């Protein structure tokens, strides 16, 4: 393929930053799409979410078993009359997929115009992860990246396939056989993460939970991410474990987002706290801005880059980190 400098540099960075799972998705996508130009290859790399990996499905028999377990589940009575090899072959015939290594990669959509969008070398040369960890082992000193939250539809809570595929690439059975050498976190205020953990296992366990928090974001609660970052700034948080604790204790903080309409916020707050009822006349006359300002003054909200926050008196529960205590005075 002919490459200009920007395409070459972007591809080089993207390949260096691939997780073990992304590498398999990319190999499968290349076999499915057969790109002929650098632009088409970049399109594939920027659209890996359009493909999925069926873990351990390395032939028609195992593919058929996977399909019947996760995708097309037969009734117990029908299972004895279904040959996994026939099911696997039939599944391949109706879709677009390819065996890659010990797995099966397929295109999620049947739309032939899947890749009809303009790629850009200005896009990030890293996959869309909340946190990535580079692990090495004795059998693979070059190391591999693993990322969270996992993008797999069939993610197992205890063993996300990003981690399984990373261990496979490292030729390691457990994280005890691995060492973390680099970490990349989407929250820039969390720094020096490697120094915060003694083992790769502890780091990965917290990274998995961090990925879940990032993906859920308060289950769609408005301004949740702003509140989380605002509270982290308020608490001068630079640790991954403390960030996890704060994400579970946001109810312990009063918060107003930056740039919010104080009148609307005051009305919502007053309704939430039972100050207003359903009387339309009184609601129309209610000083919502004044109520919001009183709320800010009552709790002494501090200003941060992401809004205004203060503790509201509820107890913060520490599960991941140890709270810092003020030194006791002794005689």
C-alpha cells in the first residue's frame, strides 16, 4: 500500500497502541474486508467496534457450540438434534467472518456500506478505553496492552476477554506471572498509577472496576462525569483507588455543574427536596435562583474546573483505598 507521511505515522502509532483483542479484531477485519488502500485500512482501524470476537471458536464445532450457548439458544429438547459442526458452518454461511488464531471474528452488521465514511489521521491513535495497562511476562517481554471497559458483548464479569486474550498473548496462565510496565488512563488527574500498586493483579482488578464505572457513568445520571471529576478535584485525588471510592460515594457531595441555568437548577432542586408541590401559580412565582444560591451558601460549595462541590455530611465509605487521617497530637 502507498502511504503518505501522516498515514504512515498514524498507522505506526495505532499498531503500537493496539490491545491484544484489537489485534485479533483487526486481523479478522482485514481478512473479511480485503482492503486495497491505506485509507481503507485506516477505516477498518477506526471502526473496530463494528466487529466482534467469539472467544475460543476456532473451528465449526466450537463455533457452533458458542452460537448455541450465546447467540441462538435452542430448547433443551432440540439440543440433542443439533450438530455443533453443522450449526457453526451454517452460521458462517449467513454472515461475514473469519477464523483468526484460536477465535472467530465477525462483522456485526450485514451492511455492505459499513466502511463508507472518511477516515482521519487526526483521530486518536488509541482505542476508546477508560484505562489501558501494558503487561509483560517471561515469555513475552515486548508486552501487550489490555483495555477496559471491555467492548465484548459477552464479557464475563470475572474474566473480561481483553484480559483473557492478553494472557494468551503473554503465554501466561495468571496475572501472578505478569508485570505491569505502563498505564494509560483517560482521566489526566490520576497520575503515577504504576507506583500505586505492588502487583499486576491488584492493578488489573481495580482497572476492571474502573472500566465498569466509566461505562455506566451513574446509569445515565445527568452531569455524572462532571460531578465525579469535580469531587476528585475537591479531594485532591490523584490515585486510582481513591477515584473508585469517590465514584461510589458521590451522594455524599452537593454539586452544581459549571454553566448551569441556576433558575432551572433551583427549580429541580426544590422539587427534589419537596419544597415545591404541584401549585402552578406558586411555582411560577418561586425564586429558583435565590434558592440555588442559598443552597450553594448553605453547603459552602467550592469552585473547581468542573463545577461547585462540597461534602454534605454523609459518611464516605472507603472500599478501595485507605482514607488519610490527620496526625494525632500527643503529649
